[in-house]
C-alpha cells in the first residue's frame, strides 16, 4: 500500500544537484530517486528505532541527610507553634 504525502523540506543545494543528476542518469523521476535514496538510508540502519536502547545504571546514595520534605508545611507549622509557645512562656 502506498500512501502519498506532500512535504516541504529544506535540502542542501549540493544534495539536490546530486539527486537530480542521479535521476537524469537513471532516467527516473526526481521524486522516485529521492524516495529510493531515503529508503536505502533507512535500510542501512539509519532508523533510530533500530538502535540498542540506552540504559543507565542506578546506584544507592544511602540514607538522605535531611528528613523527607513531603510534609514540610506541617513541620514548619509545628516548629512555628513551638516557637510561639516558647516565647509566650518566657514573657510570663
């Protein structure tokens, strides 16, 4: 099944000239030569999906130096309450 799509590409002038020369030499249309050249490039392994997946090793960094900050607002509120209580006891 052939699907056709029109696309605007910016191609270097020397590549266009080489493709036109190849089309002229082979007696083929420019479009056919471009498709044939792209197909050969893809078949040669130029497709990113054919590459080996990139893997990253993970390492344990040990226990965190700081406590979890997931409940930082509650912690800040508790510290503030404790400071207010401390100051109010000191002023009596």
